[in-house]
C-alpha cells in the first residue's frame, strides 16, 4: 500500500523518513511520532517497509528525469513475500494452536460416534483415547513429515484434510445408522481414498501414507464395534492403493485411473470380507441378494471414482490456496505457446534456443537425482526472460558481423545492462503472473556471481589509464574506479536443488557453445571446471545439493551434452589427435556470452 507521510505543513523531510524507517518496534515508532509532534501518530502502526515516503521522493525524481528524457519514468516490479503471511507461516504459536484444535476435534468426533461404536458406552474414555491417538499422530507427523511441518499452511492442509475425511465418514455413518435399509452399504459408500489421495498428490507419498494410517485408526472408532477391523483393513488397503497410484501423476487421467483401481480394490475386499455376503446370494432370496451385491459393488466403485474426480477438479484450488504446484500443473505450464515464450522466440531467438537447451540439461539431471524434473524444465524456459527488454545486448542474439552494442559502452555500463536482466525478468514474470517458483529461479539463477568478462575489461582499462598517469599524460583523479560489487549480480544464491541445477545447466550450456571441436574428454573437463568454479565461488553454499548428487548432475550434463553436440564431436581417432593436440583440456574461448552467464569464464587450455 502506498502511504505518503504527510506533515500538517507539508511532506515529511527525508532525514526524518530515514530515521523513522530505521526504527524496529512499534513503540519506538510511536515515540518518534510524539517527539516529532507534527507527524501523524496513525503512521506508527505501519511497518517501515510500508512507508513509501522515500518512494514518493524517488517518484518525483523519476518524473523530473522523464521530463528531461533521461528516464522512461517506469519502475520495475519487485518480488517480495508478504511479511504478515511469512510470520504466520513460521509461527510456533500458530502451529501449536492448529495442533490443539486438531486434537480436540478428533476427541469430539470420537465422543459423538454412533451408539454401537467402540467407546459408545464410555463417554470419558472415548474422547481421551481419541485425544491421545491425535497427539501420537501429531508426534508422528512432526517426526516423519518435517518438510510439511515447517510451513503452517502445509499443516493446515494435512490436518484439515484429515478432519474433513473423518467428518465425511462420521456423517455417512450417522446416515446409515438412521436408515436401516442402507445398513448393507455401510462400508461401500465411504470415500476411503479422499484424504490419502489429496495428500499424496499435493505433498507426496509420505504424507499420503500418514493420512491413510490416521484415518484408518480413528475412522474405525466411528463404526460398530464388531466391524471395526473390517473397516480398518478396507481403509488401509484402499488408501494405500490410492497413494501408490497417484504418486507423481502427470496427467489428470492418471488420477481417474487411480480412483478406478481403488474402487476395484474396495469391491474385491468387501466381497472377501463378506460385505455384502456372497454366501447369501445362494438360497431362496438369491435374486435380491445378487441385486444387493451388484448395487453395493457399483456404489463402492462409484464413490472411489467420484472421490478421484472431486480431487482432480479441486486441485487447482488447493494449489492456489496452499502455494503448491503439482507435476500436472508444471506440465500445463510447459506449453511453449505462452505469450512470453512466443515473444522470446521472435525477438530473442538465441535466448530462446539457449533456454530450451538449459531445460533439457536441467530436466535430465533433476530426473537422475530425484528432484522435480518438470519444474526444472518450466523454470529453465523462463529463467532468462528478462533479456527480452534488451535482447541485442546478449551475444546469443547478435548476428555474425553485426555491431556489438557493448563496443560503445564502458564496462561498468555493460555490466549494469547484463545484470539488469534478472530484475527485468522478475518484473516481466510478475506482470504475467508466473508461478512464484519460476520467479525464485529467475532471481537465483546467477546467484551473486561476477560478470567476469566486463570486470576483467574494466581492470584492463584501469591498467592502461594507470600507465598514462605514470607517464604523466593524465591526472590521477581521472583514473576510473573499478569496484567488484558493481560487477556482481544482486543474488540471492540458489536455495533449492532445482534452482542449483538450473544455475549449473545455464553456465554449462553457455560455455559449451564456445567449445572448439568438442570431444567427450573436453566436455567432461569443461563441466568439471565450471562446477568446481561455482563451488569455489560459494554459489552453491545455500543449495541443498549433496556432493553425491553433484557428481550425478555432472555425469548427466556430460551425457546430455555428448548427445546434443554429437554432430560436432571429434572422437579421438579424428584429425585433432593426429595433430598431437592435448585432448584432455577444455578450450573455452572467453566471449561476452560467457560473461553474461555470471559463471567464471574458464580458459583451461
Ligand atoms: Fe541469466
Ligand atoms: Fe541463461
């Protein structure tokens, strides 16, 4: 929200704004308001980040520059998470409150179970048992699903899904208890796969298995005492079938298939457990029993299919609310007809081709180490989308013989333009409402690496100027200042395995284009050198990739590059080996293209 700070007599002065923004607590800000007297006290309840007085001053400056033709007057969109949501996501108190509500609701549901249920005649023992089971489940949840536990939105998804499942089971049991003619369908109309499938698709196999066990153990307390074991077996087997079949689904049809198979398992198990009994269909009322058998089996099958369709239909809603992206959505997002990708194809064909190759490299490597491969593919497509703002400044979009616009710029200005493609990418991604994971990859794919080519050029220019100063041809004040910080990307460094893989694939792809007469040995040396350079520069320090995974990723890059550069590869028997050249060293010619990737330009030969 824009909130210009207004004094009764005019705008708040800049030093006052700076002082106010430096205050940490609401109390300090309130004191400041009282002290400055003329400052509206209502501003004290706002966080410094919301205060845009500085932004207002900048807006006036921009407007002035735009009037002089020195600025476009526009401001880039900036990606930042909502601080309120962030604090709620990690709050321990919120998590404890959610756990307490969950345990109490479970206890209440056990208390309100049907009159024939396990604890129907024990009004105190029943809820206590329910409460204890819920507590033990929470301990298991905390121990086995640590990734989901860290974010409270995931906790809501897991615990809310379990409660919803149990409420549905409870309602159905109550309906059956009140209508005696539905007694034969008691175990056939329960959506056993609901919570397991929902959690399995959204959070993975472990979460789905946890759901299956919990809803089976608590659900059996809602059914008649004599049949609790039948319910538990049906719920466990059907739930686990749904979880196993819906793991890493990439098409909605696969969810429906998982529902159909779950229904088949429910029907088969029901018949084995005698619900409805096959034995009854042989006798005087055989037709009636056969009819019951058919309708019961149909009901069980239909319920499983409806459950799958319900989850499939509501998946986009759950993904949006809980900020999750399933493989189904990643595959939908991988459509190359996206407006930005089509624009890239026309205006920056070199970058488009580069993105496709990075996508192939990253996807193959992610697949090998069990990372999210569809996500890697989609994020790679968009990682350099910011180059669309100034495509000709990037070597892959420059035609042979065409003038290089960097020739007429200082190295500092060139680096500024190159580095800006990250911020421009975030701006475009926010404008086109791209997935937040894509925006994070755009932000992180260069980490805080150095634009080495232009940094080196700036140093060379400084050295030349220094010689002139030594020969007293120039004044020492005219020496250019070369600050390494000005040549570094703003970061942050890659923080996920997928982001790390894309960052490495990006560097490897750029360097591979400069590889002269590639051989398998040269490709391997190049990949080894580039990955080592990234590690030495600390670019993978925040990334959870292990050394073992890095070795697999390197192997995957070599294999993918070998197949991609197959037509260019000189195998050892070729002319090059006859010339006696060293084949074990990579020859990567430093070009501005390499510099734009932020990785160190490697010239190992
Ligand atoms: Fe980039
Ligand atoms: Fe790139």
